């Protein structure tokens, strides 16, 4: 993918002239209009893709931005200027929601950079049954996230697995309603999926580690470089692009994700215990049918995502040049 | 004895590695194994010994859960297969056109698709919801199928790269033989890219099976709800015996686990390729 995004259009065109089969005559010899008519079939073939893209991406995007300035339910649209945004930024819950989100994003970034990488580094050093370990750590990804969240919800319950284990080891004082206690609810949600090895991140790290030429590692081994040193001096610098990419993707994902709070706590305990902006948006639709307000939250989230993507893109560019 | 020490000396690292991985795998699988064991407990067994096995196993939990989960799982199978087939058919065709032909506006159109990769569906939740409601599609399977059909950007980008790298001679020979654009597509492009199409299809099925927020907005009613949604509704509103609720969780995950074991290599390839979408 990086190949197709990174190449300037001009370079693509040069390659295209020599490569593509249907361009019999030089494109300059005929007008654009004639070229378009001659290739009419190709546009027809692209049409289904673009109809869906317009209906479910471009139209909703523009409609969402426009309606964020309106009062919007299913029947009416009334222009209200910035008042949806004002309401969003004035609401005390918003601050708490962004704080919760920041904690989740921060924790998930640390998680992404450590345990899946550790798992991948361990598996890449295995000489026998490597495929077996790989399958073992992919299998849990296959289980739908909702099912995983559902099991963990049971573990956190008053009569759930954690309290049972605590009583079993003679620590009944530590038992609590993990998701009902403001002190533990947010961290309990972050803890879901421990030890966080099995995930797509693991697969990306593993692919990156296995792409390192074996000669490099063999040479280091001959020089007496230990496994740990090899990891920090050779492998880690070489997989830095993947690490940066995964950190970006993690930030973008948890900025908007709200499935776990929705299923486990519905934003509680209290009004803001585990509330996140995505869930505020969901509630604006689900509970209030205030689509204008929901659109404003969606637009704020979208703008934040665009800014973060641009910053990360620029950072990665300058890293590549350095 | 000497032999044994020699072996340990040479393979000591590997033993440690396997040990560390075994520990990680154990911790990873505890919740899933617990789900399995809870799903065959009655309420008494569940309160006394929630962790570990209890006998007799109450397989009747599954009969109860199946009654509630059968239709939702069927909905998921229909939605996932229709949406995946349709979106992959459109995506493969578009990728073929983008990869093998030159026409005015091609690059601009391609970038218009590429940029969709960076628009997460979540931020479009509200307007898409309004669109579905205004077309009276909510609580029908179309409310799920149509938006999922639109998820083509990733497949187009991946397939375009793949098709671009195919040797030109294959297509040249076909052109000389007078094969039309669609014949080239059907007889050359599709057969050659089947493994890639398969990987992208499985990733798409996985995404659809994982979705929770969107179905919970537009497909709450019994005639359209999906498996993961039904799992939560079953447990939170139907209030069954907890064991049966757990059995419903197993049933919701089972089709994906079966798919994984049938198509293991393709599944892993699809997840890896799909990771960029996040």
C-alpha cells in the first residue's frame, strides 16, 4: 500500500504508458473527451464502486458536517449555527469523556508497543513449531470482540471470576464490583484482553521481524551478540516503521471506539465513569434522536482524526528522510 | 545423562522461549476456556465453582441458547455472505480497471477511493443512520448489507497492487486473441487473484461478524438482529440462566472459529493485509 500512496501521480503515468495494454495510440493525439468516450466501458465498470462510495462515504461525510450546524431529527432540519458545538464543549460530561479517552489511548499505546511485540519477538526466535504458536495467538482474534468483552464482563461481576479467585486465595477484602466502582471501572475496561498478545498487532510485528534478512541476525550471533542485545540494537531499529504505524493506528482506533464501554458499563458508573466521546455520539442518536448534536460530535472526532493522521504522516516522512 | 545435558545446553534458549510463550498463551486462553466451561453449568454449579469443570455437564444450556441465537446467526451468515460477495465483486472489477488500463481521470478516481481508507465508519454513524431510517430500511437486513457493501477501499488498493504486478504478457496475448475487457477480467484477472480475493473476503467477513455498534442502532428487532447483538440482548433483557447466556456466547463465536480452521492460511493472510485499516 505504501507503494501506491507514496508514488507521485506523474511517475505512475510514465509507468502506465509503457505498461497498459489498451492504450493503442498516444494519449496526446486525441482529445480527452474522445479518450473518455473510447474508454466509456471502463467508467461503467467503476460505477458500482463509486455509487456505494458516494452513498455511504461522501454523502454521509458532507451531510454530517452540514447537519452539525442544525437541529436535525428524522423529520426536521433547522439551522442553529454553532449551538451544537457550544453544547458539546460546555457540557461537563465532555471534559470527563475526553479525559477517559486520553487515558485509554495512552494505555493502549503503551500496550501496543510492549506485549504484542514481546510475543512476536519470542515466536520469531522459535525454531520448531513456530507455526503452531502463530496459530495459537491468532485463534483468539477470531473470536468476535463482543464475545470477548462479554466474558470479561462476567469476570468483573460481583459473583464473577476475579472475586471468586480473590476469595480462593484468601483476599476477600479486595473483592469489589470492578465495573461499578469509579476507582477501577476505567482500568478494568483497559485490562480486557490481558495479556494483549493475541491481536493483529502481533501479526504485523511478526511479519516485520521475519522480513529481517537472516544474515544480519546470524552475523550478530557470530559476533557473540546475545538475544536481548540483538533485539534492542538490530531488530527494534529495523521495525521502527511498523511500530510507528501501529501506534498511529492504535491512537486513531481508540479515539473513536466505544464498543467496550457500551457493552460493559454503558458509560458508568455515575454519568461519566467510563464515558468516551464516541459513546456520547451514540447516545445522541440512540437516546435523544438529536442527530444534529450527534453530527457535531462526529465532526469533532473526524477533525481530530484528520489532524492526528496528518501529524503522524509528516512525522513518518521526516523519519524516512532522516 | 551426558547426552541429556548436552541437549539442554544446546536447546536451553528454546526451552525458555517455549515456556514464556506457554505462559502467555495460558493467560490468553483462560477467559475463552472459562466461557466454554461456564456454558455447561447450571446456576448452582456456577455459583459454587465458577472456574473449572463441574459434572454433570448441562448441555441443555445450548438447546435454550440455540433457540434464541439461531435466527441471528442465520442473519449474520446471510449478511456476511451477500455483502462480502457483492463488495468483493465490485472491488475486484474496479481494481482490475485501475491496474490494467489507462484513461482520463484514472489517478484522480483512484485517490478518491484511496482516501476512504482514512475515514473510519464510526464518524459517519449519524448521517448513515439518518439515511437508513429515511429509506425505511431499519430492521431489515438491507440496513446492514448496503453499508457493508460500500467497504471496498482496502480490497481495491490491495488487489490493484497485486494486479499491477502481474506480467503484461498474459494480458497482451489475450488482447491479441481478441478477448474483450470483461473476458480478460473473467479468464485472467479473477483466476490469478483468487488467493488475494479470498484473503480480503475473509477479512471482510471478520469485520462484519465483529461489528456491534452499527447493528445495535439499525437492526435491533428480532427479524434483523445479528449474532453478537443477540448475545448481549439475550443476556441483558431475556435474563436466561447464566449458563445458557454463556452458551449463546460460544454459539456467536463458533462460525468464525470454524471458518478459521477451514481456511487457516488465508485467514491469517487476510488479517495481516487488513491491519492497515485498523
